[in-house]
C-alpha cells in the first residue's frame, strides 16, 4: 500500500500528464491563484519565511512532491549567518523551534543553552536585547555592536569591510563608528555628508539615546536618503548594498546613509534588440538606473515600484513595477507571492529568477517576456502587464507573456501599418523556415519523391549521388556544425566573432561540398534555416525554435510528412495547455478573447481601442472609439468648412 506522500506524488504526476496532453477550456478568471496558507501570503516577514523554511527542512518527504523532477530527499541544510545574526554559539548548528508556555513560538540559540526565544518577537517579550549571544537587534552598547559586526563580516580576516571609529563633537563627546564596504561607497560623499558634519560639531548638549539619534538624523546629516533601523539583518543588508552604517553609543538603532558609489556600466544601446526607429537606450546592471529609465518614459503617478529581497546568502533586490488602477490586482499579488516564496541561497540574474516563477518548468517555450528595452517595458505596463527587475541583470521580465506578445518586435509600434504588417509576415516566414524546413527536406527526400518536380528531383539525386552518408546523417552533420560556429562566434571576444561566423560557415560549407560529404542543396537549406532563426525578435524563442528543428528532423526522417503533422499537432496542444501566470499561452486566439487589432498583423494605431482582455485590466478601454477627434471637429460640406459640430 502506498504511503501518504507517495500517493500524493502519484496524483500530481498524473495531473501533470493530463495538463500536458489534454486541452482544457479557460476558466472564468484566467489567473489560477493558489490558496495562500498562513505564513505564505504576500508581505510575510523574514521570521515567517524562516519558519516556513524550517518546517520544510524538518519534513522533507512532505514537500518532495512539490518540486517536479526531484526523486531524492532534500538534504539537511545548515543555517547561514545571513539568516541568524548571532555572535554567540555555533552558527552552523540548527536552531530548534517549539511552542512556549505563553502560546508563542520560541527559538533557542544553539550555543547559549538558555531559555528559548523567538527572533521575531519584540525585545520586551524576548528579554534583554543586550544579553550576550543574542544580536537580532542593534545593541545600545557601541562596543558590543562593533564586536558583533566584526564577527559577522569575519574581521580581521576580511579586509574590504572598513570600521571607521570617530567621536561626535557634542558636549560631552559621543563615541561612534562608521561601517562600510571598501569599493562600494563614494568616499567623497562619505566625508562631506557624514564625517565632516559629525566630527566638526561642537558645543551641542544633547541627551544620549533617542534624542541624540533624532537630532543627528534630522539636523546633522545632509544626505537625501537617511534611515534608522533596529533589526541587525536590515543593518547588515545596508552595508552589503553599498550604504554606510553609523553606530552611535547609547543608541539602540543604527543609521543607514545612502552612499553607493561603485563603478557600473553606463546606459548603452541594447545588444539583443536593436532597432532602427525608436529609442536607443537599454537597461544596465544597476537596479535604480533601470527603474529610473522606466519612469523617464512613463510619467504617471500611478506607476508603483515595490522591492523584495530574494536569496539567503546573496540577498538580491528585486523590483516589481505595475500601474495602480490598471493592472489586475490578482496578477500583482500572484507575482509578489511567487517572488517572495523563493527559497534559495543565491540569485544573480533575472534568468535564474525566471526559472523559479514560471508555471511549467518542463515547457520548451518561454513563459516570461525577457527584454532589455525600457520602451518595451513601458508598452507592457500600459497594456496591463507587470514587470520584474533584478539587481545585477540588464533584462526585465514582463508577465504574463503570450506567444504573440513575444513574437512582436519593438520596432513594430514605430512604423505605419503596411510596413509593420510586412515585417511581421517576413518574421513569420522565417519562423516557419527555421522550424520545419530541415524536417521537410528529410521527409521529401526519403519518402515523398512525388511532391518534388521532376527536374528538381533529378538535380537533388545527381547532387547526392557521391554523398557517402544517409540523408539524416548529412543534415545533422551540417546543422550541428553550424550551431558550433554560431556558438563560437558568440564566445569569441571582440570583432573576431562575427567574422568567424561568416567566414567559417562559407569555408566549411564549400569544403564539405568539395569533399563530397554533403550535397549543395543542403547548404542552401541550412543557410535558410539559420537566417530564419535570426529574424525571431526574442532570444529565448529563438532557442526554442533551434531545439524544435532537431525534433522535426527526426520526425521527418522516421515518419515523413505524417511525422511533421503529428509533431505540429502535439506542439499546438502543448502550447494551448501552457499558461503564463494563469493566462493561456495562445491567447487571444485560444481561447478567443477581445484584444486590439495589433495581433499577428499590425493595424492602425487609432483602431487599437482596447487592451488585451485576457490580462483582465481594471480599465479595458485604451482610447475612445474616435481618437482622431480632428476628423469630426471639421466637416466639409460643399467645399466649405462646417464648424457647427465642434467638440
């Protein structure tokens, strides 16, 4: 008889197969939100997140069926220093959790051996916050704070964390210290906005404690971003993010001053989404610069930016941006829930974040729209989408994403409808060639000779007469060789890469034909396939097409045209069953929903009256039915202007 958790795994596996191969009509609301349990809702604090992580580690079998593709038991995890900032005891030991007599959860420090205490409780409930070994909050003793910081940052072994002790010139003087990371702060800004105002102060009598801290923050520090924190975790995060932390004796709070000054890349032209018409700015690796680029293009007070921290060892900042009053609130809550529920040590790029929040991790198609163009992000925000930005990544994630939104290029919005429609038709032809042309060649050459004109068939037969390999080996040899050249052209630095791609492909193709390894017609097919993959505007979708072409090559070699039809039928079913944040991937065609005329072919900009209905925006209408009001303002009757119908 199967165990409880084994049976749950069986049910989830069968449900997963049904979702992949059975098309289900959409529900009333496309957003399939998971019921949020206690402690997993949006906005949960760090203590609740740590409690959830502990419960997962204590019962690994219970959550094993939640992680797809995991057939092993999750190993026991050591508690990192970034989770529990404790100076006393062994930080590698696990802190046990139990319910105290008062009905509140308690946590016992593994090295103290004393009473159990919850790290999220206030200081009054936990006891004396200055007790040795417990440093969840900043102590009122400067000496204890410095000792704790040095232990957390492994000083003096660690050489890039600087402790600058000084004295505030009050009457009497107050001992203080500044903590920062060398190379991540602006030293000139530190001297002018922190050290000089505090050290040159004289003849100011103040009481110690909160009065002194309030005066320092409100009157002595000229920085535009100054904050006070009592939680040790927040203070350490401030140091790691490039801020300067000021510790004042007799004050139980730390002052965090924004002094970021590390070197970063300037705003440049986007490399993966280049356009001729339109803005020429691209995102950088700095989160604040990216949010500023979006606000520079979208001047709306309804644009909201929320910040979340992801990761236990590397606590990276993630920004979620949306338009309040326009974006569906359920979508915003679902995005925040997925991002805040990520439990991992380290995320360094938005591509890693994408893999944690996508609906179906086994799907070949991208389920988020990755872009490095601020204007593309602004267009998505106005439509009702939400955007996710990660510090250290020059790419933004637009959610939810559909196949048609990913297939469109940024330049389509800046050209008139005939040119935009023509470009999309060319792009669609390139997509079909890159996906099906090699497989179609295999099917025709091996099984369906009657589909080829006689003269062309005789030419192909004569060209392949001296080829020693079967057609499938011939095709795979050339396709893999071209993929190697393309990947080598990307990895080689400088201007040598494009030169190697072009010259290498020409030399390799000519040498292969001269040696009789492949036929000349195959070189044309491989060239058309590669060219078609280059016109796809999204890099992730291009990788999907490059992978699918090998699938269709095998289907065409084994089953001919019928194999291609079967593969295309399965692909359509998988695409119809795929969802991005609850939105069907083929919307608004499957299921059919109201949208603007700018879908597969570009329509007039003044005809795009509605936002996509599948996004469920709070305001469905994008513009009035008559947006060109100058047409109805003047009516021509008998060659004269009629001004009677002014609006």
